[in-house]
C-alpha cells in the first residue's frame, strides 16, 4: 500500500522517523542518517499486546507504545526523499496492520536542532491496548511468551541494550527486566 505525504500531512523532502522500541535496533527501512532524539508529551510504555510478533493469541506478549505524558528518548532516522514511499510502506506493514497505533508528526529535539518526526502513538481505544499494567503482571506476560520474531524477553533486552548505548536508563523497563529475570529464576 503506497502511503503519500498528502494523506499524512508530511513535509515534502526527507523524512525523520522516531523509534523508541524495536525500530531503534531493527528499523526495516533504508536511512541516510540517525541521531538521538527527545520528544515531550509521551513516554515509552509496555502497553501494546503482541499476539503475533512477540506472543500468540493464546499467550500475548507486550511491546512498546508511546503513551500520554512525560518524555521519551529514542532515535530519529532520516530517510532521503526518494526512499520515503518505500519506507512508509514498510512501516505501515509492520506498525499499522492492527490499528493499535496512530501515526503522528511530533516535534523532537535532536542534537543542535528541533525537527518534526513521524512516530507511532498507542491507540487507547484499541482492544490491543493494555495500558499501564503492574510490574509483576508485565513481567509475567514477557517472561514466557514467544512470537514470530522471537521471545518477548529478547525484545525487552534488546531495547534496554540500545537505550544504554544511547546513554538512556529507563528505570521502569529495568524494573520489569529484573522482575522477568526473577521469574525465570
């Protein structure tokens, strides 16, 4: 499915995409540059049930979404203008199949500048939206499920690893990982 600038209200030319979870370590589209980025008004939360990529319908896992409030550090990828249609197709196939995310243009702080970035925000009206679960329940879901892209614990570990490489310590995700490890004993 071809997604165009006009349907999304995207600026013409190069496009920045903000990744805060698996897009940081597996963007799935060609990019010409990347930079650490900070957005305000949303925070990273394990608030999306995954019944395919990191879980199954019988044993759903959890993946990240941007939820209202706070701020989020991640990576902004710059896609060159000729590659934007292909990148948007790949992103829609990956992120928008279920409608659990809303695509949004947000302002992001990159080193030395502000720019608009396209990102994917959790849709709280969708049945796949888990909201903020207690740490113990989140850990239970993540500890023992696996989907088409591998174990849910791997998703969490890779996200934490890439955040650490950016110099970001996400205390909530670290607490969840500690609880997952305790369950795995």
